[in-house]
C-alpha cells in the first residue's frame, strides 16, 4: 500500500538527499562491520570504534583506506580530519566532505565493487532492492 510518497528505491534513484544520506550511513556501517575485529550484531552510529568495536591503529588505517577508496576522498582529507571516535563521527565527517565536494557518493553500479570486502554482497542486495523498488 502506498501513501503517495516515493519509495526508498525510487527516492535513491532520483537522488533524494535524505535517502542519499541514509545510503551513505548504511554503507559506512557495513564497511565498519566488515573491518571490525569484533562482531557486532548491528553496527550503530553511537558505537565507539576502539572501545566497543575493537579497532586498533592497524584496523583504523585499513578502514581509512577503505573509506578513501569507496567515497573517493581527496588526498589526505581523512588524515587531516579531527579525531573520529564513533561510527557516527565517520558518517557525519563523510557526509560533510561529500557536501563540500571533497568526497563522492558511489554510484549504485559501483557499490558492488568494493575492494576485497564482502560488502559487495550486501551492497548488491541493496542495489537489487532499489531496482525492484523495495
């Protein structure tokens, strides 16, 4: 049953800003989940990278490279950033950089091609759901 508002897939395909933000946040959470040394049933914005998800400096560097590659950050943007303590900090920072043209939102066709991470499986499911209007 429809209430007349665009569904998630249609809104994303039409570059709806609110849904684009939701997509970016979901992709970051999935990246964090895939790289985190500890399992979390669902990564949330308020999770602390080091204390709750077990990130050490090596995993933080790995996450930094994944974010730079996936969102095509300008060189040294993340390295020059304020301390990013929580998943929400990463999300907000990434969205701010996208808003200022220093990073990009990956096209849905590119989402399935994340370098060596199983994120591509989840992203492919997300993209398929969007195509089907779920």
